[in-house]
C-alpha cells in the first residue's frame, strides 16, 4: 500500500518520491515489483539521449548547457550520470558534477549520479530503472552521461533513443582508435573545444567517416562548451532526430530495451545462484586444483560445475 | 596427435606454433583442451605485468621502452595489447601499435594485439589464454596493456602479478575521478610526460594518496616516454616488486586466476545456453511483452525464464 502511494507520488512529479523510487528499484527493496509495474504503465513518453565520448572531451559541460537550452524551451530534463570513479572507492563529486548540481534547485531538472558498480550489468540495470522512474515522473528529455570507453558506451547506446558522441580536436592515437567504435553509435556528433587547432581537420575526418543510416545523416556540430557556444544547434539537432524517429522505431527500441533488461535480470539471478552455491562448495576448489595441475582445463571444469549446479539438465 | 606436437613446439619457443596455439585456445578449436593442459603443466614461471591508465597517458610508448630495457637485460618479453577499437568495427593498428610491431623482428619479443570482443568476459578469457601460451613458451615478462577505464582495468589487475599505473600531469576532472580506482590497483605508479607543467603537483598528490600494502610502498616514477627517460627506473621497480613477491603469494595469485578462469568458462557456458535456448523460444518474447504492458517486471520475468531453462532446480 505504501508502495502504491510512492508510485502515485512519482507520477505527480514529487521529487523525494522520485529519489526514493529510484532507490527502491535499484536495490530491489520490498514492493519494487509493484512500483516497477505501476511506473511502467505510465512510462514511454520521455526521449532518452545518451552522451558518449572519451574522458576530458567535455561531456559534463555540454550537459550543463543542454539543461539550460531545454529549460528555456520549457522541457523538463532528467540527467543520469554514471560515475566509474566510485567503482572501488565509493565515489567523489568532481567539479563538473558539482556545477551540474546547481541546476538541482530548478524543479524542472532532476540529476542522479550513480556509481558504476563493476558488477555484471550493474550500471545498465540501475540506469534503466532510473530512466523508468524519470520517464514516469514526466521528464521530457533524459540525458545519460557515461564516463569511460568500450563496453559501457555500447550499453548506453542500447539503452538510449539516440546517442550524441562528443569528441575534441587533437586526440591522441589511443583516442583515435576508440573513435571507430564511437562513430558506429553516434546519431549526432559534437566537436567540442572547437576553438582549438585541429578542429577543422577533426570535422573533415568525421564528415568522411560518418554514414547515413535509416534516412538520417548524423550532423557534426562544433561547440565551445565552457561558454555554451554551439549548444543551441546541438539542441535543435536532438529535437530534429526526435521528430525523425517514427513511433514504430521508438516502440521497437523500447521493446529491445525491455528484453535486454529481462535478460540482465536473468543473468544476475544466475550469477547470484553461482555465488550462493559455489562459494561454500568444495567442488570449485577441486576443479581449480585439477586445472592448475594440468589434469583438467577450464572447459571441462565448467562442465563439471554445470552438472553440480543444474544437475539433470541435458547436454551442456 | 597434431595438437601434442603443437604444444611441444610452443614449449620450444617456435613462433608460428605460439601464434597457432593462441588461436586454438582463443577459439576453442578441436584439441584445445589437450593443448591447454600440456601448456599449463609447463607454465607458472613468467611474471605478468598489467599496464593500466587513462587513454593518452602514454602506455604504448612506455611498453616500447620497457621492451628495450628488458631485452638489454636478456629477458624475453611478451606483450598482450587489448584493443577496444575493434569492438564494433574490427580494429585498426594505430601509430603506437605499429611502432611496437618493430620489435617483432626480435626473436625474444612476442606481441599479440587482441580485439576486446565486448562479450561477457571475452577479453579476459582470451588474455588469460594468451598469457598461458607465452608463459609456457618461456617469456620471462608478459606485459598486458589495456585501453579503457573501469571494468577492463579491474579485470587486468586480477590477471596480472602486478599492475603499473601510468598517469600524466594536467588530467581533467573526469580523469581525476578515475584516479581513485586506479590508485587501488597500482603496485608502481608512473607520471609520464613529466616535463609538463603540473608534474610536481601530480607526484605530490600521488605520494599522499598511495598507501603501503603487504610491506610494499608503491613507488612513483617520472618518465618522459617518447625518449624513454625514466623507464630504466621503472624496469628496476618492476624487478624489485618481483623479488618482493613471495612464492606463496605468487602461487596464491595463480590459483585465484585459475579459479576466475573456470568461473568465466562457466558463465560463458551458461550465456551460450541462454542464447541457444531463448533466441528461438517464444517465452522470451512473451515475458518481455508482459513487462512492457506493466503486467510483470524483470524480476518476475527472470524467474519464469529460470524455470524454462533449468526446470526442476529448486527455488530461485
């Protein structure tokens, strides 16, 4: 009953209810199923924008400017900032994030910073649930920032309706190497710090690399985010993409997202089961020793563990 | 029989056999179990050094210098470079990597660049197997470079006997935030680009943050890697750490590493099973639709899938 009223308060846009609902869903507290279902029925209207790019490119600064632009257009904005710093140590709020929090005084803005937990699918499950709550609470745009490269970005691209990729000129070899992956996921590209030398070259390189998909040619926008220059154009590009997206495509994305969420819950369940049953069992130690001694190998050891865990299931 | 002779050729240090064995183990080709076991019996002598740090800090350049130093000391060096660029597009060799390949003409150096596959445990399983082959083939030091932040680095820290963390002065907020995690995994720290302004401050900050563990106070070394300055000191620090490590600790690490490898093989097996049984099944679509309609939630859906997959196993 308390949970029913919590979900209702979220739908009314009550801020402390939103915070609490996110915690309830993230931590799977009692009643979370009910909250999930109630919010789920109300959700599906928000537009989720992933903000990806290498560290230092200026993603947080751009988000700050985007918040201002969307607010001027009377759109409510939610922000989910995934913070990998907290992975081991418990996290710290850095300068950019602190600046972001200034917007928290605005009722039309809700910011949630979350630790990436380093566990299997931990970030994306928590991010998905936070998005669900903000969506149900009536936020029009939900910006999802991720710090980091590789898997996390791909995860965010799967979650979002569109992805904005932020880069800057003068990126080193290593960042160049990441670009290949970033180019595939971007619907809009930003060259931030456009006042730096090399910006023209960066735009040109991107122009050659970026390809049209589904009738949309990803635009490349120059920004100087520390004074929000160019972010108006970025906002317009986001709005254009939103209009470009058909309802069919949108509901297709939502279905894929839900399917992935179910699969992640399944994987988590299995992972918990593995720990629960193996951590105290001697069988894991035994097969590990056999592999160490060269009398077995990980594949064979995995087969034995499958038998131990799931017994009668046919052929692994 | 062919596999037996392949493993023997690896033990003799034959380069094409090493390449082939890595492929056989990575892809789980026929006979891979046998190869794994034979190599496993010969392995355990190499010292595995993880090289972690934010993009652009100069990890590849430092590895190039380390290779030279170790070769001057007559140590054979293997390098495993994990390349996230290939995650979606198939990968590209960038400048630093190409420079690294120059060493490939030296018989005492073996370099393997591997794509991070983005799949569950894909990188670390492949990395572990490559390390096994190089270890069995008699390489004294195996350097594992990873591009990226967060989970991948933690994975590498789990695999390596020690971890060198490479940073540079003048890192932005975002990189600062990552530092917290990096500090926990470093056994030796490098401030590269030590000629840049802010190097003294970076060293001081690190000195304050780094803590002694197990009788080892992680040293902080300044380098200017593009001319290999300071890398002699780094090499000596690595050798010191190697001597500092007791045989008990070393075998404990090896056991943990093997245990983790077995668990990853298990997770991979389960993941394959999930795909095999669910991709063609209607049940996944059904439960997804229920969640979408707000009639179910991911937890409940996961329970249904557990029943579908593993049937009679008790209580999930």
